[in-house]
C-alpha cells in the first residue's frame, strides 16, 4: 500500500475499513475519538479517502 501523503491515522483507517467494511468501526480502530459525531466523521473520511480505499481493495483482491 502506498499512502505516503496520508497521516498514520488515515492509513490505519483505510486499512481497517478495507478489512472491516464498516466506517465507524474502522474509525474507532484507527484511534479517532468515539463521540456522537463519529458516524459523520467516518462518512467524511470514506469520501475523502475513497481513492486510497479503492487502491487498497484492488491490491488486496489481486494478492488473494
């Protein structure tokens, strides 16, 4: 995975999201603060990181 421009926390979110398929759980696992707005924050992260998520899923699929 090459997410050089992402923070470590965002890299962890991408990896967790691809593994879990759930934005809220991925955000929690990546260390984002568990708050009432976490669902909205996870949705925003999914939109912002969609290219990285797609790349990670493709890489995982090709290596399977």
